[in-house]
C-alpha cells in the first residue's frame, strides 16, 4: 500500500470541478483508493465522498492506495493534485484569476468567464437585504417563479423491478443533462455548461447508488430510496462549514429532483416570463436558471440559497444581477410589484418612488456604458495620460486560456507555459500534437504576438512518464532550462515544432530558469542549430529573468538576448528564500518587496540601455498596486491573467508616466513590501 500526503493548492479547495477531475482520475485505476482529510475519509472514486471531506485551499489530503497499479496511481494523483486538477493554480498557492476580486469572499468565480460589472456607487433606502451574488443594478416588476409538480408513483414492485426503474430514470436524466450542457455550450456559456457535467457525475456516484440499492433491497420503492438517499447526502453536504461545498447540496437536490421526475413520470411545470422581469423564487436550481431567457430577465432574487450556489454562478455567467438569501418576505410580494436591487451589495427597495426609479435607470445606463466601455477599451492598447504605451498581454497554458485572453482584449500572449501540454497524460505529446495546438493558438491570436516558453518542468511540476530522479530540493534542482539541456531530444523536438510552424513571424521563443550565461549560450546554440536545419533565419529568442543571478547580470545578458520577461513568482521566491508553495509564508511572499523591485529595476535599466524589450509575466503584473511601479520602472509589457486585462489597461490609462517614475524611485527606497503598498495607496 502507498500512502501519499498532498496539499490542495486550488483557490477554492476541492470544490465540484477539481473534485470531479480527481475522482475521474482515481476511477482509471484498479487499485483501491481511499482519501482522508482530518478525521474524515472516503472512497476517492466517489464524487460525493470527496466533496464531503470539505477540503479547503491549503488543506492536507492523504491517499491510501493499494492494488496492482498503486505506484502509477500514486504518481498520477500526486501530479494532478499539484498541478491544480484542471484549474490553473499558481504554485505559490493562489489562483491567478482570483486577483480579479481580491476583497470578495471566495466564490467559484474562476468557473465564469463573462466579465462581471463593477460595484455601483448608487445607493437607495433599503427595505430588504440579502447576500450579494452577482453584481449590478436591476429595476423591474417582480415575477414569482412557480414550479408545479404533477406526479404519480407505483407501489413496490420487488427489488429487481425497482432497480431496473431506477437505472432507466438515471439514463434519461443523464441524457437530459448532456442536452442541457450542449445548449449552454452552444449559447457560449461553456464554463457554466460544466455544472451539468458535474450533475451527471453526481447521479452516477458509486457511493450514492450503493446506498439507494441497499434501501431498495431492504424493501423501499425506488422513488423513496432515491429521495431519501439524496436528502441524507444533501443534508450532510449543507452542513459543511465551507460555503462553496455546502452549496453543492443544492446541486444534489436539483439533480435528485430530476431523477425523481423520471421515476414518477412527474413533470415540473415552470411558467416562464414573456417580458423583462425580476425573477423571485424560494431557491433557484441551476437547471431552472439555465431555462431562463436572459432577454426577459433583468435580475434574480432568491429567498434562500447561497452566493456560491451554481445558480448564482450561472447568474454571473449570464451577467445577470442577483441576490440570494433575501428572506421569506420577498416571496410575499405580488407579481408586478416594482423592485430595485443592487446585486453588488445585496440591497433591495420595494415599490421605489418615481424619482428613485428615474435615478436608478440613469445609474443602470451609466453602469452598462462603463462596463461596455471597459471591455471595448480593452481592445485598444493602453497608454498613460502622458502618452507612454504599455502592452498588456495575458498568460496562458492552453488554447482555452488564449481564447479567454482574446475575449478580454489581450495585446498578445506574454507567456505560454508549454509544460501544461505535457502534464496530465501518459506520454509526451508528439510534434504533430504540439504543432496543431500552436497553430490553433496562432489562428486565435490573428497576428498578435505569442511568447512560447520552452519546457519548465521540475520544481513542483512533475511529469511521471519522464521518470526523473527524486531530488532533495526540486526548486533548486534540474528544473527548466537545466532539464531541457539534459534531455536534448525532448528540447529539440519542442524547438523543431515551433520553428516549423507555417508562420513564425508572430512567435518568440523564451527559455525558463536561466541562471548563468553558460545556460543561455548552450540553449541559444541549440536554437541556432535547428534554425539551420529548418531554414528559419529570423526568430526572436529571449529569456525569463526569474533567478536572482540573471537579474544581477542583466547587463551582460542584455547584450545577448532579444528580449527579457521577468518571472516575478520565482524571482520573489529565490530572492526572499521563501518556498512559493509554502502556505505559511504566503503572506510574506510579496513581489513588491524592495529587494525584488531593485532587481526588476536593474533588469529594466539594462534592457533599456541595450535597446531590448522587457516584460513582466509573473503574477505581480496583474497586481493593481504594482502596476504604477512597474510602469514607472519602464517595463514595456505586463502579461497578466486573462480576466485582468481590462482592469490593468484601465489602470494604466489613469496613470501619468512621469508620476509613476517618481513613485517607482521612491518605492525602491522603502524598507518593506507593506511600506511600498502604503506608498502606492497614498499616491
Ligand atoms: C514566474 O516564475 O514568475 C513565472 C511566470 O513562471 P512560473 O510561474 O510558470 O514558474
Ligand atoms: Mg517561473
């Protein structure tokens, strides 16, 4: 038996989507896999069991794996958990996209790609209060959503017949769910569509089905056994202290009701609005939210539910203002009653006066125009008030990330982390596979620049099929360019794929973890050799500056490279000697530390003196406090998480380059990161 202890890095812990990834991976192995967290444990092949562990971000989990393929299972689970189970966790433990709403409670915002409206500055006398679930103002007549259920059921037909009835109902429900998922995907709400994939997994859950079958065997009708089992699991989930996990009880009841419908022949009839209204309901299930026509919905208020319910997530995906948990009084309001609410703060006014309605309409229009302007403006490049241009690119590890970048107005991909193409599979991608992904990316970018970083494997990014030796300090070991130089075939295959793309004019190649001039010369020589082989004469080759030695010697490197991109995640880790994966150190691991800023300043100066382009592709680029300093230090580009592009461009447009230069100079004289932040905020 193998025991494996790991830390969950995902921003919102093991919530539905990563839990699903984990379970699906565990199911691929014949070994018995138990997972434990604190004093709870369960079967790692059961989604409900995994959810019930209630693992929050930074939580420790322990796998106990026993069986023929235990070694392979342990390695793949280890690698999958550390690389974020399908979510792009940054290895210092924070979710890159979480920066978009730094002060809000953690909700599953990363599942939603639609830009969210900013909080309004419009206030009004409040009649009722609820929990802010999707920001924006809404004004309109109330429409009480009623769901009527017509059902019939048979008496107990014996265990075999009841089990057959159950499976038939489950099959029909699964088919419906896949249709719903397809509808949302076709409507462009791809991320929200995945909610229904999770529903499909919930009803196929081994632990749940075992319980239902046991109850049927004990003499219960399929309908009753199903409803009781769903309710017992949902109650248990709803009592979890983590709001994201407790909100999954609503998903379980929703999908439970769907199967019950098929078992009893019940139909849920929902009268839908035919003109724009504010939907009011006791609780809105995800499937009901998905049925609503956004053109006829001004906003949503529910009496119960939580801000992390999937219904709330869907509301955000559809950019509909929403309040949940407003209490029972909202249900007593007659249809047609005018209501005004602010989904950013959870305030509700009933029967607003004519004057207030007029003001609200003006505020809604202003808000709509602002959101539109921000998104529209992001299509253009950003210049400071005194005309200094700063490129705002985005980071990516997949084609989907690139698409998110272009949707949000990116100026290009400042960092494409190619190692993600190698993770989560059994063997390295072939040159054809890699080439086809790069081609799709270039097509999506339509001429915008793409910086492809060569493999940065090692550290916490482990690729099991490479069979690399264990290292005592992987972050100080054979990582990044060191690994590529020790596995030349792999490195050459990657470079050859890049150099043989039909059009490389938009592509730049970048090496990770360059620490010495020797590293650079060796890696550059490999590209030169392959340029000769492929006949590509003109390709820009640059390096990441993420090791302090590279920053210290930036003037020497600047003579050799075509460009620099500063990886502030590693540069901070190595400068402050603080492991980026150590959650105890997270609060102190701040790229605005003057020691890191002085290194960034040194690189920017060296680049400028040599006439070379320099960007920042670490998380610091998307930190709104850091933006004025980085601009002031003379960075040509900031490459940030896709949802941040609009905000960072907006921030740049409201800065004066001259002021930023003064601010940056003053920041270098501060004694701590906290002092730098205070300086920026005062400024
Ligand atoms: C960095 O170190 O800042 C960086 C961008 O690289 P990664 O986060 O992939 O190590
Ligand atoms: Mg790095």
